[in-house]
C-alpha cells in the first residue's frame, strides 16, 4: 500500500454503496455483506498501489480523485485522472484466480485526500463466484477462448513471416550454392588442362632453367590474383583491348578470350613481355603453351576465389539465420542489438531488393542489453516489412540506434508517403490493417507492441510525415529479472 497515512473507520453505509453504479442493483442482504466484509479507507495524497506488486485489494472511489499510470520504457505514463464516484481499480481480475498474473496492472495514486471502499482480493473473488456464477463462467470462457484464438492467430502471423523469410533465405542460398557448383565444374576442367600442359613440359620441350622460371611465374601469377586491383568497367575494357592486341600480335590463338583473365588477375603487357623474354629462345608453340598454362593457373585461382566467396556467403546466411532464430540459445539473454538488426536485414535482403537503399546509423557505444532476442527479431521484421510495403520497393530504409538516458533507442525509418493522423492513432490496434484482404492480418504491430511493452518494459511509438515515417522503440538497458516466458499474444 505504500507509506501514506491511512485512517480507517468501521462506518460503511449500505445506502451509500447503492448510489454507486457498481452496486445499484444489489439486494439489501448483499449490500450488508459488502459492508461487513469490506472497509472504508481514507488515503492521503500519494501511492495507493504499485504496478507489478501482488494484487491484494479492490478499490472503489467514494470521494476524492485518483490518477492511473502505466510504466513505459521505465517511465510512468499517466493514463487517466478522475474524480468520478464509483470508478474502480486494483485487483479486479481476482475472480480469474491463477488463470492470470495476479499483480497490479498499473499504479494508482490519490491526488488529494480520498475515501475508498476496499475489498480484499480474496473477498472480491468470493463475491463474484457466489453472486454471479454464470457471469463468471461466461467471462472465464470468453477469456480463455480469446486467449486461445489470439494465440493461434499470433502463431499464424509468426509462421507467415517465417515462411516468407524462409523463401527469401532459400533464394539467397541458392545463388551462391549454384555459383559454387559452376565454379567447381570449371575448376575441374582447368586442372585437367594444367595436367595436359604439365605433361607437355615434362616431355623435354623446356630447358630446366626455363621450367624453373615458369614455375616462379606461375607462383607469381597465383599470388597476384589475390591482390588484383579493383577496376572500373572502362579501365578493364581498355586493358583487355591492349592485352588482346598483344596476344594476337604474338600469334596466340584466341588471345582475345585469354585477355579478360589476365586483366582480372591484375596483369598487363609488361608482365607478358617478361614471360616472352624468358622464353625467347623457345619455339613459338612452346611460348603459346606457356601462356595457356599460366592462364590455367589464373583461372584456377579465380575459380577458387569464387568458390571461397560463395561458401563464405552461404556461411554468412546460415549464421544470420541462426542469429535471427536464436537457435540453441536461451530465450532471455544479454545481446548486442546490432547483431539482431543485422541478422534481420540479411534475412530480409530479398524483400528489400535492389530498389531499397539501407542506411545504418549505429551507436556502437551502446552496451549489450538483456532481452528476448528472438522476439525482438520479430519486432524488427514487422517494422521493416511494413516499411518495404509503404515504399513499394523503392526508397531509403534507415536503421538508427542511440542512447537516451537509461534506454537503448532503435528507429526504423522509411521514405514512404507517411501515415495519416487518423490511421496513426490506430496502428497498434489488433486486426487493424490498411493492406488489402489477404495481404495482412493486422496483428504485426499489435504483437510488436506487446513484445516491446509487456515483455521488455519498453515503449514503441510512431512519428510520420510524408517522406519520413519512423517507428521508435525504446528498451531499458538494465533489467533485474525477465518477464514470464508465455507466448506474446495480440490484445483481445
């Protein structure tokens, strides 16, 4: 109850209770029972009951004024202030017993000296079950039915998102996998060609000192591929022309087809001149064979690089999927928010496509935070998916993080047309959606709200104008204990 001064009096007038809308239809016997089991309390200005504490009392305002608040992002937000006689607060869900968490869902303050009729939670529960058994059964049935159906709908929403992401991941994995298969096949052909040229060399057509020089050039070629410079298309085309002409002038058949490989590896005419000088005393066919052997070396290195890049891409995608799903990890853990955001962006890369530019503005000084990582990834998915839909595949997606007092702030912004004010007020309502039938369930933002607010004691809101819509999520940097592990459900 807090440390406020409480004055108790045994005086409880059944006639006064009858003037309240809650009790106006009760019998004299029931009103007398209430007065016998309840009590009148005078409370000085201050705390009446605190959010999160065990819900032990049901309060009905007789005189005075009270203020109702709710924690959001570690800050108390005032929900209502009223002096209306008969307004109630506290343990009003006591009749549901252990079916719900029996703690105060918000805080109540008296703003001036106020008088309350107070029932213990157990007495209120007994009253409900004794006087309104049919109503209690109906309420319990509606509560359980809504919870079950909402849970199924929430699971369907998650499965729909997971199905979409899985399809995108499959597509993203297929590209590097196919590239690795193609490169492996090409590598096999080039190695076969190198074996053929090596047999020709072993046939005695090369002097030992020339062969030693060729092996050195081969090693130089392999090392050069790893440090080849990045060229613009114009620069690469100019170099290919020069090398192609040089090869043609030195009677290398199909020299134009060899030139791109040498250019990609970073070689120029001067390097080919060195090779030519090394083999100057050899027949021209030997020179051509040496050029092709070096070309096989270059192609082999390029193909191995392609296989390495492809397999690294596959590994990155698999690691992102593991980070996104939090596979084999505890539900509640301390994580780097940026790793979660990056894994979600990787998983959604196909949906982002080529038309949406992603800008990351990360505050790397943010410490790791305690959270339900997999569920936060679902929040990022919902927000990014909505941004992509708003921009219709073209625009800029901005993902920004920064610190604000004791909260980490994550902004997901888009350059879409904006959200009108009348819609903005409803975006977090369950089942509300502006998408066509079949394109959305209207649960994505509702689920996101409950994950952020209910499970993380955070806050989520939207600010929007044409060309600049931002969903702003605030999460506390420090939490002593995790919330319950029940699935997040949309509001009934």
